[in-house]
């Protein structure tokens, strides 16, 4: 199985993002646009990026009442992103309305190719104790569960929902999800080279380990964006994935 490399464009200006993209021309990567860059660059910049032929992961983690979330996802879809994210804590009804809205927009000719909708499970910044103590009760699960069990609960929801194509989870849960659902698309952040700085990530793994456990794509930010030679850093990650 091939594992894609996603470069997180976590910048506060389009100039910084464009500078990095220009240095990575020709390399087989996907670009992640999150809230930070999206708020300063705006939808037109994302539209121009996808129009250039770049593969884009629009990581805005939609989570709202079903109607609002569905309309937002449709607008994001019009930008040409290959992947969009929604919080699985939004529940089945939110996912239902998103799926219906995408189909309606496609039938109306508003969009040509629907994106892969990925559900966000448990953010990689969480440690076990923090998740169990503070967050589990807000994730709309029936009882307090450790991170691994919570992610598997969310995986059940994704696997049974025709409008969701995969999920985002930490590398430490990939093998358990992959064992239960071999065909699920798994976008995996929290990737660091051996000996690298973990920053604020708590559940991490190396690129080669993530590939072996079954990651469909890995997301890397600061180890590339803050590298003295970003192109060489990307090549190092790609080599580990080969």
C-alpha cells in the first residue's frame, strides 16, 4: 500500500506558503491547509492552489449543527480540495446531512468531483489522562473510554457511514483500526523522524513505522516547514515511505 506524504502549510501568510510550495515543485506531496492559513489566505488562494494541479487537504474540522456543517462542507468542496475534515463528535445526523448536501451539489453541477470526507477522531495533542478526564464526555460516546477505544468507536461510525471515506487518527491507533477495517482510508498526523522534536504532539511515530502499521497518508508540519532545507526534509520523509 502506498502512503502519501502530506505537508502541513501551517503559516500565517500566503507569501510563506508560496515560498515553501515553490521549493517543493515536482515532489509528490499533498498540501494541508488548516485554519491558520485559511483565515489569512482565504478561499480564493485555496482555489488557485487546486487549480494549479496541487493536491490539497483542506483541514478545517467542521463541527456544527447538521445544516450549517453540511453547507460549509459543500462550500469547501467547491474549492477543489481532495480531502476535507469533519469532527466525528458531530454525530451521525451531521454526517447524514453532509452526505446529502454533497450529492445534491453534485447533481446540480455545483461540484464535479466530491472530496474524500475524513472524520477527525481524537486529536494527537491529547494524552490518555487528559482525554479520559476532560473530553470523553463531550465526544458523544456512551461511556468514558480510553483513547484507543474511543478511536475504535469512531471507526465503527465511519465504516458504517456511506458519506465518510476515512478518518484521522494518531499513529498509535492505526494498527487496531486497520485490523478491524482493512479498507478504511487513514490520515495520520503526529509523524516525526527518529530523534526529532515532538513539539506539542503526544502520540507519535516515525514515517516508516506509520507505513508498516497501515497509514494511508501521513501529515508532517514543522519538521519540514521549519527545516533549514525543506526540500531535503521532504525527500527524507519520502525515502522512509518508499
